[in-house]
C-alpha cells in the first residue's frame, strides 16, 4: 500500500463530476485520507502504475477508458500489486462491477456513512492494514 507523506492512506478517484469530487474530497480528507483525482480512465491508470494508491475509486462513465475497463486493467496488471477498486456510479451495475473485479460497488448519490464504511471495509479486506487514521 502506498501512503502519503503524512502517513495517511492515499485514495485515487476517477470522477468527472466536480460536485461529486468536492464532496468526496471533503469526506475523505475529514476521515484522514489523502485524495487525488483523475479526470479520465487513462490518467487514472497512468497514476496507479506510477505510484499505487491504497485504493482506486472509479465512476463507470469517465472518458478515454471507462471505469469498468479501468477496473479490469488494474486487476490484471501485475505491476501495480493488489490495488483494490471500488466502482461508484449512477448506473445500476453491481453485477458488471463484480465481473470486472471490483472489491465493492456503490450506487450514487453519495452518502457519507455508506461511502466511508465501504472504503474502510475494502481497505481492511485488502489485508494492507489500512483504515482511516
């Protein structure tokens, strides 16, 4: 697991909606995580390969590489380790996210308690010992 300089787990989020990004950043920073955003799937994949985050969260509807394809690419890439992926989307696509290898699926709208519980649960399952500080 990659940690930020302050020892806070780093979460990479591929999300195009500025309002959703602002809420995610607020909730995650408040919960003790460092957050980084990518505007599209290719940028997210490049960032995962450059420095694996503790967790990748992706919307399905993002440009260049959609979130499900991004999930499949990350899950099949031996160079990035075991970066868990949460698919967080407006689409009802839990089965497709599971088939793509996602550790969890969350459906929008963003609900802080559900969002943070899913993140902490996935990080605990990843056996990396990463939970909110």
